[in-house]
C-alpha cells in the first residue's frame, strides 16, 4: 500500500502543476477523512487498531478521492467522500479483503451524486491563456457540449493548452512502476485501456464518438487503469476473468461518456464492473490459474 | 546427462552448495536409549518389557495392510513403552556401543522376498514423507514401471543430508538402487540431483546410472515434479508417478533398501541441524531412535523460548516434545525462536497463484476456507497441495496458507472416511432389513396351508360328520360308503 502512495506522487505533482497547490490540500483532506473514519470503525471492532489501520488501504482510498475531486470544491467534500468510501465501501462489507466494490469509487460516486454542483467545475489550467477565467470546461465537458453547441449554433471556447494528457502520463508512470514491482496486476490495467480503445475505436469508425486516443488520454482513464481497476479485492480471481472485467469497465466508461449523462463515466463503469465481478469469476475464473 | 527446467516457486532461491566432505560430518554414538515410535492400532509390539532381543529380531509387527514393522538394530533390552505427547514409543536399551554388521541372511534376488524384508525392517520414505517403501516397490511392480529415479534433489534450502549421504557412501546408494530396481522391475535408473558435477554423481554415471541435473530452486524435489523430466507424460492432478512408469525414491531410502538387500538393518541416517544464531549448519550421522534433545545436546545448545521442528525451514513439522526420536522422516532439525506472526486478511492480490508448483489457486482456496466451506475447496484441488509453502512466502498479508491447506486436506480425508463408514453401515442395514423381510414373506406363505377357520372349525366339522354317520347308519351301509367319500367338511 505504501508503494501505491509513492506511485501516486508523479500524478500529484502533475495535477498540482496544472491546477495549483490546492490539489495537495484536497488529497490531504481525503486522506484525513479516510483515516479518521477507519480508526473510528476499527475501534468498534475487535482487531487491534494500530495493526489494522497500518495497512494503508484507507490512505490510498483517501488520496485517490482527493485527486479525483476538483480543487475548487470545499475540502469537506473530499473528506466526506473518503469517509463514506471507507465506511460504506469497505467496512460495511466486512473490512479489508471483503468489499465487492472499489471503495474509492463508492465514495466518489456518493459525492458526485450528492453534490453535483461542487464537483462540476475544474479550474482553468495554469498557462491556458485565459486571464480572467477561473473555471473552464475540461476537454470532456467540451466534447460533451460541443455537439449541443453545434446544434444551438454557438461557439465553444476550446482551451489552448491541455494538461490532461500530461497528468495521464504521470499516472501511467507511477502505474507502470507498480506493475513492474508486482504490486498491481498488469492484466487489469491493460484490460481497461484495451476496453476503452476498442470501444472508442468502434464508435469512432461508426462516426458516433471521439477517437480512441482522446478517450485514453483525457479524464480518469489512465488513473483508473493503474490505480482504480487494479484494486485486487474488488476484482475477480483468475487472469481471464480479470481481463474481461477490466475490458468491460473500459467499454462502459466510453459508453457512459458518449451516451450517458456524465462527462466522465469511469466511476460508474468501475462500479458496474465490480457488480459483475463474482459472476465473471464463476464463469471465467476456472479452478486454477 | 539430462538437463531439466526448474518448476515455479518463489524467486530462484539456490540451495546451499552441498560440497560436503566426509570429514565434516559429525558421527554421533549409539545413545543410551533408543525410541521406536508406534502407530497405535496399525502396529503391534511383539516383545515385552524385560526381553533381551538380538539384532535383526522382529520387535514390531504390522497389523493392517499398509503398516510396516520394525527390527532391532542391535542387541537390546526392551525397557517398556513410553508416551511422548500424543504418541507412544517403544523404549530399548542398547547392550552394545556399536552397530553390528549383517545379521540376517540376504533376502536374495526374489523381489517379493526383498519387499517383505523391506516392510519388516520398517523402511519408510527418508525424504520427509515417511510413506512405506514396500508399498511403493510393490506398486511399481504392479504398474510395470520402467524407470527408478533416485531423488537427491533436496530442494529445502540449507539441508545437506542427502548430499552428505551421496558424498559418504555412493557405492551403497548404487547397490540400493540396483536392488530397488530389481524389486520394482525397473530397467532404467536415474539420479536426480542439483549438483551433477560431484564425484559421486560422476561415479554413478560411469556405472550406468543416468544423471539428471535439476536447477537448484525451491520447490523441486517433489516426485510429481521430477517424473515429467524422465518421461514424456505429464501427470494429472492427484496422479502418482507410477502411472507414468516412474518410481521415485529418496536417495536415503534407496540406500536403506540396499542395506536390507545385504542383510543389514537400516538404523542410521544423516540429519542436518539448523539453529538460528548457531555458527553454521551441521550434518550429523545419527542412529535412528536417538531423541532429538540428545542430538541437540551433543551438537549445540538450544536457546530458551525456541521452537524445535523436524524438516527444513520451508516445510517444518513442529516437534512438541524434544524427546521425540530421530526417525526416517527426520531430514533436518531446525531450532528457531518462537515469534508470533500477525496475519492480515487476504486482499486477493493473486501473487500466490503463479508460485504454486501444482497449479492451484491458493487465493480461491483460502476464500473457501475462510467462509468455513471446506467442501468447496475440494474441486479447487486442495488435496493436491504439497505443503511447500511457496504461497506463504509471497503472501503480503502473511497468511499461513500451506498449513491451512494441509489441515483442510486432512479434514476432507477424515470426512470422506466417515462418509464411507456410514455408507457401509447403511448397506449392511439395508441388507439386514431385506433378509428380515424375506424371512417374513416366507413365513406368511406357509400359513395358508393350515385351516382357514382355525382349530374350532375343524372340531365342529368332525362332530358334524360323526352325527351324519350315525344318522346314515340307520339308512343303510352301502349308501354310507358312497356318501362318506364325498362328505362335506373335508378340509384337505
């Protein structure tokens, strides 16, 4: 778990460089919220608190939620999301090792659905050239609304510099290291990216969606591939089942982005794939590797 | 010389260099007391306390088909029986300080005679498994095996007992291999070793034994992993190497068979003593039956609060009572400090799956065991687990998987035998019921031949006939005869 936090450092730096130092505060708020919730719940149980809380899984949940939430949101949103993720996403199912859903995504989805306004606006990236813009549409927002704008016949401001591919690369860097030291399963990471690329490719060919590279580099796909879908607890066992699971999440991400109601569908796609996890394990898992 | 690929396992952990020279081995003397462990119910002691027994005489006899016996290794006086922990052991007091030479006539070339003697001498697997060797030789014969593999791989890190034997008495190993091959019907002998360049291996190679070099790593000595190297056939889960025409015996077991073929009683073995904090590991040549505490006393002090185990560091078998004797399964003695381990829950990382040498999925088996659904672990292959503990080594949560799987396999075996006993009882009951029913049926069939009205009806009929006769006698006798013949009331 400590290695996961280390692997998130490049992404933290990249996001801070793009959106300002408040990103770090959100991460801190998320981690605090998660740890406090973890200690409270563990002290209600019978396991020794220092031993159980020391596994670092709550800190990882908190950090991921902090990175996923826009720095413009109040800090309590991160903290609440992280706490909810730890309590409802993990401990309600029996604690470490027992949760069928990814705790970070449970927390994020809860906050997203409960406080959509707070999560809606990302800051204008530093160096975007808009002097008096505080918020600007993310490329995914732009992609979403471009169609609508075209129909309405109004222009859409497209930011000149786009920090998201760089942020994605930072996630990929940390993630690749995790896979190299066998702290994350490469099949899950590769499967998600493959699912995204294939689905986006098919839709693009049918002129119903954006190109695969756009989908891969924007939004939370790369973060999701290396840090979210790779949560071993909520993934099915068995290489084949894991590949199908991750590809399903990738496909659903693109589907929600293109046809659904949210700019970035990763959180819900992962949760839906988590729900399919046990069935996938039973059907594709086999009895051995 | 064949070259083989290593099996899966944690990162290639090399076994220690086993260039053990004969002078480095510590030869322990015959102790004051020898203990012979007994299997209650499966073995029967044939001597009584106070008996003076000559070398080579039978002291323990097998009771069931799968048990072995025991012979006195030297002239002894039987002291009695003793309880060690939950087991019983026969206590012998040696009368001499040295082991005798051949004490029995050699069993000769007849395979059956050799196998019988191997059984009587109590030869079991010296590699740690302890499986009765006579059963393996017999099965090899029945399954018409073609190849005998001498297993000197000794993949347990730091153990050098087999290496010491090869260095010390390769000639004895060769004689044993030839005897075992004759008994089992094998025409090909292979030596599997991690050190194919030693003098012993070269000598054996010159005598017609094929030398198979196995890359040092753990695990690697399991017979199911060795068999595919000498045959084309891969074993299915649960299949023994004899199904592929291969019989694998530990090198020390082979040596013991050779001793039996020469009319000797196998009674010594090499044991590697490993102690944390001791100077280095030590290989001892010890008489089987010597208490472990005696070995440790002679070799080095055991610190307080330490745990003594039989075997190696990877697959230790805890010895509760240190007066437990050295037996054929004591490949090593490990003394380590008792450290409590903190176990975290399984996070399903799946790192245990690629390291399993028998292709099991430990993460899924653990899941089944965690939910107390031991039966669910059966289709996952938990009974094929060798207990190598490679999964323990890589588990980030520090779960003792190997031990849990072995316990689960034992539980499954026990529930199987109980189910089989219940089935037998059910069949017996049903047969008993069927017999009782058949008896009742037959009894019912016989009864309709008797009177349907009972005895009273018979009496009344006789009285009626008598009255009729008297009334007719007045009418005339000729008519009477005719009427009588066709008279009513005839029950027959």
